[in-house]
C-alpha cells in the first residue's frame, strides 16, 4: 500500500470548525482513492489536522479532491470553513488545494490543485468536468437581476441572509457593523433627536449630535467650513475629487465676465483662462432632477456651476457660483464680493449638490455597484483555478453583503437615503441612470481621467499624486502576474472563459452601452492588464478615496447637507443667518445623515489592507513572490505618504496603502 499524508487546515473565522463527519477522495491522473472519512476533526477554528489515506497504487499527478460533509444523528448540521488541504504523495510531492469557502450542505465539492490553469491548459477530462460543474453551480448560486431601470444589475438575492455563505460577512464583521449602527441610533433616541422635526435654532447645537464621535479633521472642518480656501480644497482632496476640471473656455450657460470677478495682482478672468488657472465644477448631471418630499415638506436640489481660480500662492479659490444651469434674471451669479450670507448660501447649495453627486455617482455607482458587477461576473464565469479568479477574488470580499445591506437600509424603499436625502426616491434612480450613461472607461482609469480633466500640474492635489502612484504599483503587479500566465496576445484571445467574463461585465454592468468604451472582448495582453488594474483600483483605492473621508467632511452637517428645505435665492440681498437655518435640514433629518456617514466610515477589526493576502489562492513560487514584492512597494509608498503628511495642516490619508481596504466592504 502507498500512503498519502493529508493535512487539513480549518479557517480562523468564528465557528469555522464542525461537528459533522467530513469525507475526502483524492483524484489523480492514474486513479482515485476511496471516499475516506476524516476522523477526529478538530472543531476549533484555526486547527491543523493530519490524516493518512492508503491506496494500492500511485494515483499519479493529483488533479483534484472531492470533499463532502455529513451530519450524524446526534450532531447538528453545521457549516465548516476549511482554508486548504495539503497532500504529500508517496513520491514526496506536495500538492496544495485552496478552498477558502464555507461547506454547509451534503453535496460533493470538488477543489482543484493550486496551480492556476486556463481552460486550454486542461489536459485531463476530469479537470474539464470539474471546471464545468463548478461554473454550473456558481451560475445557479450567483444569478443576475435588474435593480433599477438603467442601473447596473445586481445579485439575485433578497437581502444579505439570502447570499451564499462564502460571500457573507464574517461573524466578527457582522457583530461590529450591527453594534455600530445600534449604538448610533440609540444615542440619537436618548437625546431626543431622532424624532425632532424642528429646525436648528443655532448652528452650535449641531456640535452636540455625536459629542464623542469627532475626528481631528471633522473638528477642523467645523471651525473653518465657511472659509473659501477650505471650500476649494475639498474639490481636490475631499470626498469627491473626481468632478473638478481645468476650464479654458467658459460654458455658454455660465456667463461670468471680467468685470464680475476680482483676480489678485490685477489680472483678468480672460487672461487667467488662457494661462490655465481657472477650474470648473459642473453639476449638469443633476439638472432638472426634482427634490424629494420629506415629512410632507418639499426639498430642493440644484445643478450648480462653480468657477475656481488658482492663485499665485497655489490655493484654489471659488470666484463665481451659478446655482442653476440656465442663465436668467432669477438665477444670479454669486460672487465672493456679495454679502456674507449670499455667498455662504450659494456655497451651501453647492455642497448639498456635491453630496448628491458624490454619493450617487462617484461613490455608489462607480465603486459599490461596479464592484458588485465585477464580483458576480467573476464568480459566475471564472472557476477558482483560473489565474484571473485567483488575482481578483481578494478584491470582492464582503462586497455583495455590504451592497445587499445598502439596498435594504440606505437606498431601499425605507432606507435612510430614500427617506432623508434631497435626491431620494425616484430621483435617485434617474440620477443613477443618467450617471451610468455618461460613464467612460477612461474615467475609471485614473491616469486617463486626470489627463482628460487636464489636472496633471494642479498643486496640492494629493488624490492625484497618491492615486497615480497606487495605479502604477498595481499596474506593475498585475502586468507581471498576467504576463506570467499569458505569453502572447493569441493566448488571451484563445481563453474563452476570459472572453465570456468581460462580455458578462459589459452586458450586466454597463448594459451594453458602447459609448462607455468598456471592452467587450480582449485581444491583447495589454488590454487585459489595464482592465484588471482598473478593477483592482476601483475596488480598493477609488473606493477608499470617496468613502474614507465621509465623516471627516460630513460630520459638520452645514458643510455637506443631505438636503435643503428652501429654494435657492432668486436674487441677491435676500439671505441672512435666519434664512440659512431655515434652509438647512431639520434636526431629525440632520442626525440621520450624520449617523449614516459615521457608520459608513468605520473600519472593522478584520479590515484587510491592499496588498495583504490572508488567503493563499496562488501556490506557485513566482506569483507568490510577486505578491510579496507588491506588498513591499505599497509599504514604501505608505512611508513616503506619511512623511509628507507630517508637515501638512490637513494630512491626506485616504490613499495611504495601510488605510486602503482590499475590497468594497463598507
């Protein structure tokens, strides 16, 4: 008899062990073992158990293992989370079978040896059969359904509990998330704020919403939110750094003249336009969108145009604001030289519009919803043994769960955003539909996006600086990985699974809209490298950039109002401190918005930073060495960013690699 040494590694998650009977079968090119029970399986998570399986002859090169779990008469039917199985053959060869998923049923599950294989690499019928069976099961488990008309499709599941176990939150993540939400709501109820429909009598009262939940930056914003330099700074390094662009010709619907604006050093607007010192934020995506009705009160949503000037001291200062898209007598252009409250009111309307455009377009659509598309397509169309699956699966962790929660608690019929945001309800879906139709592939790739917005040389633009460095590090890593597995363009073209995967993304994520420029197929290695880089960057870095600062800039509500109760002023000289208080959202709406951004900014204890791979999907030496080098490059960038931040009044930390999570999970 020949003996195979089988070592089973159970995951470290809570409740990852099992009381059930586990069986295993080894399948090789020259035969297979009997279905063998693994006795005395250690229940606790993190256990390592070794067994011996004897066979009358060598099985040859091992192709896969078959694993099943059956409960006894006295033991409950529980789930088991094995990390991997390592097998040492009689010839001394060690085979590793990555698993990293819950086994909760009685079915037979097949897991391939860890070496990444494309479909045309399969040279054994059993390998091809296992591949087909896995994708057939995945297709059933991960179905598509339309969420809203004109919006990327989502996974077919009625809430997080209906998701397959392997993509749900861990026990730790669930407990922490629910506790954070419960604690915030309880605090609001105890203070009597949650059901208080009154307007704020004075702004200082907002400071007491969450007395013990301030950050250094949220306190700073509270003290300086009325200042023009901080208003301008946020469009570069705040939550929404993806809208501003250089302006060399004023839009025809924004008739700002030289005589209106004051430029330092006696220059004129026309000269500054030619010199490239003028920048524009245009919220045309919100044009014509009706405001929500909250507690029977009409809300207001504007589509402003904002002009900025880069001064000689490199500060970006707002110089003109028009609150609606169509010029008219009742749509004045507000200027810093107007009255204090006229100018402040105009900026408040801009910040409220920015909240909507940021949350729905930059944050929800361009990170959460696209990340879900990438995740579902990956799980449906690429088997675990495929190199692209191994490369991208760490960047899908928890995404389907957090998005299912968002659909139920934030943007669903009774969600916070639906009930309390100016753009809630039907307006939200209209904005998302319009936003998707205007997405371009180039806008999802930060080097192209920065070039298209002509922001290569804007000073103090840390989102750009850190983002481009991260893109380059990810690109180098992805390029090395893909070129290791794809030696020629012909191999990319030959990989039918890869072509089906990108086709699925184009169909369900971008609804076959060709104007987006999203590839429908891959013909070259560089095309594949760029797309995979974009996927990783979107799911990690881009989400961090638009998510991590939500509480920093949104805890002080007047800086980022979730809604506004009064229509924008139609002429100058009609505003005051009193009208601002009547315009801002009432107490109960304010606290709901602050609680939401607090919850969405909390980092969980099982946070996995970019470049960290607690699950070993790759087993070959070269890819693992590339992962190690990738992590090292990110650590070097983190040191560089920290050194820069030490001398800054407002450190930019959102794209520090140690603060960037591997996936969209919050």
